[in-house]
C-alpha cells in the first residue's frame, strides 16, 4: 500500500470540489480506506459526469461509456482513455479528464475492485443513455439505480473486506446505494427534466410512490449499517444516510432540501452517536 505521504493531496481537493455529501465522511475513514474510497469515488464521479452532461448527445454518451466499460477490463492506459474521451474532452470537467490520475492514486492492491465496478457502472450508464433513461416500470428503476449506485454499495463492501475482513450482505449493500440514489432523484426531479429532459419516475407513479420506494431502500441501508463493525466505516455510512433520511423528510414536508444548519447539526449528531458506541 502506498505510504501515507505519497497519496496525492489533489485527490482530496477535487473530492471537496465535487461532493458535498461524501467529502466529510470520506475524510473520517481510517487511512487505507480513505485512500481507496476517495480515489474510487472520483473514478465513478468522472463516469457520472459524462452520463449527466446536459448537452452531449445520448448516442455519443452511450458509445463513450460502453468503450470505457471495455477499457476498465483491459490494461488501463491514460493514452487509451484520452483517445476515447477526445470527441467530448473540451466539454468535460477536471474530475473526468483526470480519471487516470484517480486510478493511479488508488492503492494497487485495491485497484482491481475499482476497475471492476467502473466497468459495470459505465456499461449500465451507457445502456440507459442509449434508451434515453426511459424508465417505465419498477424493474427499470431498480436496474438503473443498481448501475449508478447499487454497484457502489457492493464496491464499498469489498473495500471493507479488503481492509478488515468484513463479509457483507450484498443485497443490503445494494439497497444502501439505491436508497441514496433515489433521494437524489427526488431532489433533482425538476432539474433533470428541465436540463436534460429526463424523468426517472416509472410510468404511472406518483411522487408518493417514489417516496415509498425511497423508504424501502433506505430501510435496507439502515439494516446494512447495523451489520458493520469498524467505527470509521459506520460513521462513513451513517452520515450520507442521515442526510438522505432528513432530505427525504424535508421533501415530504414540501421543503426542497436541508438547511446548512441542519447539515452541520446532523454531522455532530451522527459523530456523537457513533463515538458513544
């Protein structure tokens, strides 16, 4: 594993600039996991920025994401990566252009896990980009949220096992990722429609149905956390989950999001709860 001082400081800078939700809990992980999870997060965020881009045509997104899925299965070189994204590179943020840097930052013994998840995620995103995210049924929503977030729950569980020998319930791990994702879908529903013309809500579903779907998966996320044994890992999972629960509660009450004061209060509450155990 790379010595602590060799881990690029730039990883945490870009992480802070790209994620309000995960920057704080990632910083609280023990050192080996902080290195793995922060670099992997940026790899997956890099892919996500392609899928979410408001002006790149869906066909182009699908072609590039499918090519990246295959590249993740091969010896991953910076040259090959830059060749794949060349048609859209000028439209991409730093986190995406520098995906190879985040892969290099990942501890070598955990890199295969990050590559495997990256391949699966890019494939699923490419598939749904080609379909213009035409979510018709609950099965469609399950499939989409699996590829964009459920696989991350699986990756995290593999990272816990890599670090301290944790044997996870992978169904609950997937629910952890999907629960967080559906809260994002609810929070960004109007923005996704206005900027991308995309509606992730199954045909015939009301917002109440989507709330119920979120509750179902967040219950799995709660159960998943109860199985964890390492303190920094518990804290890492509890923070974004607490944000998700409180964001969902705010939306059910007709508010758009948590206030900054609520965010800071939640961080303290979760830290105090975990530290008491």
